[in-house]
């Protein structure tokens, strides 16, 4: 193995942690994949220590294993998404650039009446590019990106979620400017209800405390919440809504944006052979569809056909595979249901009229 510099540091600093990490994560392909893909670019908590051997004040009461898990699993130093990777959404891009990207790039001139927004809510149907916008904000602002989903906080991290939330903001403050993206924030910070579990309430309180800390301090940390169909923004706690000062509706992609997404996703894998007429026809029938899921399903068409013809997938040669066709999209449209109903769209628009920052 070609042990990269961070690993060798990590390895010799604490062999036990490395060993434990691999055993703990054997079932977690994403994490192991990440570790391998980045040539063992694992971070140790020791990398955050100052010359005096001390951790930054915010992290002193945080358990080291949490700091390491956040750094290795949740943090992504400057994602490589840029505005030009996102189709359409010109208005959202323009607003977000002024509201949050410029302030992260130039904190010195975004003071007083130009003081920046600390929280941004992106809401709308699933699969419309909200996560991409979050990554592009971090990419454009040269910020460190932290991605956390409410389902992981309430699932895999349950039991230590409160500590995790504290650690997350602590690590982010050591990697400023930072963007913390919270997927499905509406289920994490939903309105208080009588039947609410104690632990859920505590996580929510911790989150709001940390967000408040970002508001008052001079920290360069932007929190982006994402809210989508199943847990609608209507369910968001009022205190959370107030802290997410800008709320931007990310609608379904326009016909041109849908064409762009189809072409882009297929071209990436060298599978694009559709004619302009085919693309037009796909765009006409895909209003309301989750485009990524649709392209994914359509791209299975050639494989399904080969399998039907009795060709073993293990023996299938890449060069013998046919391109993805209009028929594959028509078949996929039978399988992949629209991700949002007209009814749901209406309720986003109502919420946008009531609480959105822009009409
Ligand atoms: P959301 O966070 O809104 O659920 P994502 O940002 O995760 O959606 O988008 C899912 C996928 O769909 C992306 O990885 C991308 O391939 C595609 N996609 C969705 N919207 C766009 C867009 N406007 N431009 C380019 N790709 C998009």
C-alpha cells in the first residue's frame, strides 16, 4: 500500500483508532469507500491540536472519537460543484450568491447593514437540486462543507445525537468558512408536539442553541436547511424558521433544465445518443418527475434488454451494449412515479407566499 501522508500520520499517531474505525465501519460501504477513494485521507483529532498540544476551546469538551467521525464522515473540504453544474434556477443562484456566497468570501465588507444571513432554508420537491445548491455554495465560497441528514441524526447517531450536534458545530468552527447542510431539517426541527420524545426535544434544543451561537458570534458558519415533500416546511418549528432567515423555494425544473439534466447525466457515463426530437419528447412527458431517478431507471434499459435476450450480465461486454433510447425513457416513466403531486406543489407555493423570502 502506498500510505499517504495523512494516513501515515494517523497510523502512527493512533493505530488503535484506525483499527477500530475499520472494524466499526465494515458494514458501512460509503465510509470504507470514502476512506479508500481518498487514499486513506483520514484525519486524526491530533491534527486539530495547536502547537501547545491543546485542542481549540470549542472542542475541549467534545469526545475525540466524535471529532474524528465528523471530520472523516460528514466533512467534505470544498466540494467540486459549481454554479455551471446546476441547470436553470438562475434566480436562486443570483440570490444565493449575493446573500451567502459573497459574505463568506469577503466577511470584511459584509458588516453592519450588509451583515450576512446565517441561515438559509431551501424548500421544494425532492430531487430538484437543493443539495447541489448547498454544495455549490460551499464550492463557490471555498468553504468546508458538512452534510448531515436528519434521518442519520435520528437513526444511526441516535443515543449520541446531542453530542454529535455540539461536535459538528465545534468542528465547523475549526474549519471556517463552513457550510453545514441539514437534509430534511423539517423532521429534525419540527414543531413541538405533545407526544414528542424527550431525546428528540433535546436534539432540537441543542441544534437551536448552536445555531444561535453562530448568529451572535463572528463565526463564518452558514447553516442550510433542506425541506422537501414528505415533511413539508409547514412542519418547521417557529424558532427554527426564525433562525433560517432566508427561505428560498426551489421549484421543479423547467423543460430546458430537464433536457440539460438528462443530457448531462447520460454524457457523464458516455451513454448519450438521443436526438433533439427524443429529448423534446422526454421533456414534454416529465413534468413533476424526479429526473435523476428517471435517468437512472432509463439507463437500466439496455441491461434489462440484454438480460431478457439471455445474455449473462457478468459476460456482457461494454462495447456491445446499446445506447439509452427514447423507449427506455418511456418505460422508465411507467415505473418512476412523479415525485410530487399538484396538491403538494400548491402547498409549497402557499408556504412560499407566506414565509418565503422571495416571490
Ligand atoms: P434535492 O436535494 O433537491 O433532493 P439533489 O440536489 O440531491 O436534490 O439532486 C438530485 C440529483 O438530481 C443531482 O445529483 C443531479 O444529478 C440532479 N439534479 C437535480 N436538479 C438539478 C439541476 N437543477 N441541475 C443539475 N442537476 C440536477
